[in-house]
C-alpha cells in the first residue's frame, strides 16, 4: 500500500500526543507521527520560502539588473561553500542526539551539545580573522568578471556583510541539528518561516528607499539570523537539558566529536563541490550575467521539496531505530520511501519540463533565454536530487559513512574537472548534465547495490 495513503488512512499519526515508547509498535508509530508532523511543517515552511522567492526574484532582478542579481546569487554561492566550515559537527550532532534519544541518555545529549559548540566558537573566531585580512586582498570585480560600472567598495561591503552574518550564525545554528535529532524539525521550520517573511518585508523597505546591495543582504539574511537566535533561545528554555554547560566540557569528547564530524565535513565538502559550486564556475568562466538564468532554474527546481521533506525527516528516525536495533522497521521504510519518492520524482521532472518555461515567463517577466537543453537538464536533475537524498539519509544514519565518502568524493572530483574543462566548449547547459551523469553513475548506482547488500542480506553490522 502506498505509504502516504497508509498514513492518511491511520488518523492516529496526525496527533500532537506522543505514543507509548515502551513498546515496539508505539516507537514505530511515534517515528511516523514525528515524521509526518515535521514533513508537513517543512512543506508549509518551504512553501512560504518558495512564495518569498517568487516575490523576491522579480523584485530584486528588476531593481538590481541582470548583472547585479547574478552577483547576489554568486555571493550566496560563496556562503554555501563556507558552510562546510562547521567541520561536519552539526550533522554528527544530529546523529548523537538521535542516538541519545533512542537510548534515553540525557547526559550524552548535553555533553554532545556542549562539546560541539566549543569548536564551533573557535572556528567562528578564526573566520573573523581571515575575513579581516582577506577581504581587502581579493579583487571581486575580476573574480566575478563584472562588466558594468561596479563600485568595488559596494562589492566589498556586500561580501563582508554576507560573511559576517554567516560567522555570527555558525555556532548559534547548533539548535537546528539538536531539534532535528529529536525529530522536531517543525520547530526549525517555524522560525525559518518567520525569518523569510520578515526578511521579505525588509527587502521591500530597502527597494522602496533605494538602498544598495549590502543593505539588501543585511535586510534579508540579517533577519533570518535574528530568527535563528530566537530559535536557540526558546530551545534552551523548552529543553534545559540541552543547554551548554562548562561542567560538560571534555577535551576527549571534543576530540571524538571532531573526529566523527570530520567524515561529515568531507561529505558536506564534496556535496557542495559536486552540486553547489556551479554558479561560481559559471561566473568565473563566462561572467556573472550568465548566472541569472542558471540560478533561476536552480530556485525553481526547489519545488521538489514536497518529496524531499519526507526523505530528510527520516534521517533521525533511521538513527533512533538503529540505536534500538529495530532493523526491520528500517528495512520496511527504506523500501517504501525509495519506491514512492522515485515515482514522485518522475512526475515532477515531467511537469518541470512541460510547465517550467511558462512559470518562468510569469515569474521573472523579463527577456530571459532558457535553452531546451538547460531546461531538460534541470528536469532530470530534480529526479537525481531526490535519489541522492534517499541514499544520503540511509547512509548518514547508519555505519557506512566511509563508503559514502569514497563514492561521493570520486563523483565530485570527476564532475568539477569535467565542468572546468568543458564549459567554454559546450556552454552553460553542460554544467547541469555533467552533474546528472556523474552522480547517477558514480554515486547512486554503487550506493544502491551497497544498501541492498548491507540492509537486506543479513550483513548490516560492519
């Protein structure tokens, strides 16, 4: 039976009241209940985010112009690259909180939170030093190949604003994996929605009073940072046992968290390298104005969140089930999610290709040329993205991170080298097609056979 129909048929899952965790059936029901609650909260939150994007893109595109908008998107990509500086500690903390929740070990959870926060604070201080020294040494006009009369001072301020917001938020965002580890991602979604809504309102004010790009960045991203600070503050009030404490500082635990997180750090780095540096490559090789059409398709393909939220919400559920040795539940859920998320991905890919140009024409309302090859590439990418998400949450929550790192690093290196070598010969469309084929043949297919062998042939434990 379809997993989503099965959920709808069982109204017991649609409840704010938790199930009895003392029985196997109760724990299984509780995982599905939290999965549904987090997934639908994420759908609402991402729906708000998409609505904000649909309003923000034409607003800022018309205000900043093609090159200015492309510059903003390229700077945003730089911040995405910077996100690996959390050293993988956030994703590792998610697993530790999920394991601690499954084992009902509050001391383990608080110790994990405290000894994750300490290295993140040191990383933030190091980034401040690097920012002060490095920002004045980079010629951003040459780096982004800007062709119009651009103010180097404004560009420096824009980059500085983005990086400063990121640095402040780095240790505070620890609340996100903590909530996710408890399968309470809906709390993060609430505060994310608040940040998006008020960020958009501040953008309107900046455009109304004709402020420059640095102020637009501060208005939107700064508001999102304030929402994260509120999330953290409320989180430690709701769950005092997650509050960091100097009493739990343990340098051996810090070393363990860094060592475990380093694998996630590498996974995050190679994921960014394979999927998220495209705008930087395009801006550097072809010019910032080429980024506009590519980045708009990137934003439109985010509609796949309807499928992805169900996949992502299973990460802590898998980890908690594994900590209780409930492998039967993991096996059953893997099969269902792979089957129906694949179906959803195919339907979305077809819809994206058929209706994508019409949506873009209404959305942007500018003469933006999108080639058929680029549109088809992103349609296929939407399906690839969903399959990669399925594989990642299964491997992340289990004991197979080293295998995932091996195939992901191979994929990312091959993809980047091919993109750098072929982009000038084949144009912008080759970027997305290289992403699709490298991830399909070097990541998805090997991972499929690995998961089939480990989870369904009696050899889960390594």
